[in-house]
């Protein structure tokens, strides 16, 4: 796997692609980078095409980018890679970006996996793709009841609670990977 770069909506971003099969796009949580997904990459790349990338770099003029811009960046990367539809995984702020993608670019999103997730301010009933919402049992940033409420507000969502706190994806990566792989297999992604 080699890190590559491309211009996306006026800025250069770095991304990695490995594996073969249905594409799975990993978004980043606040302050995390593409390398955060190394364990998921290893677990999935034998069956899926795994795409990770670094969000726009923080610039002195505008250090925080709006969620719609980050969603457009993710779709532009899919365009660059020639990918029409992808399974999208988003933790924390990435969960909002994933929901934005599903609302604004619904034809590009095959499914969503949201972790440590909050509800998007948009019309959640319009997110009709299959969704897996994962929560850490001791998460204080996005408590399980918040993620459960999100799953209940989405028309086609499943909720699953895993052990751990705000860093449950890294702390319990084996459990997270198992939940994600089970969800993708349930969708029939491996043969799609």
C-alpha cells in the first residue's frame, strides 16, 4: 500500500487504497488521521477495497471546516477513484459527515456505520440506507443513549453497544471489526 495524493476541492489530500472488492470508505473523527484505521484495514482488505484519507489540513485562516465541505471532499475522492457507491464508516465528527453524505449524495452511499455518533440536524427519515450505529458502553462524549436515539430515528438502522469509552474503536478494535464485518456480510457486500 502506498500513500497517494490528489487535489480535492482546491486542496491536496493524502489517501490510501488497499484490498479488492466492494469499497469501504473510512472517515476520520476529530483530530484523527487515516493511520487510525490500520487495524480495520488489516481486518477488511482481504475482502474489501479499503479507502482511508486525511481530512483537509488545518489552516491558520480557517482551522475548522463545515461538515458539508468535508462530505463534498469525501465524494470528490470517490470521484477521483472512479467509485460510484461505497460503504461509509464514520466515528465522532465523521458520523456527521457520513450522515451528510447520505443526505446530499444518497446515490453514492451504500451503507453507513456510525460510531460515537450524534444525530445530524437534517431530516434523518431521509437517510434510508442500511445503518449500523455503534456505541461504547462507557462513552462520555457520545453516550450510548444518544447513539441509541439516533438509531431509533433512522428508518433502517441497527444499534449495537460495545465495551469501552470514547476510544472504544481502538481499545476494542477486534470487537469493532467483528461488528463491522458482520454488518457488511449481512448486507451481502462481499458479493455485491
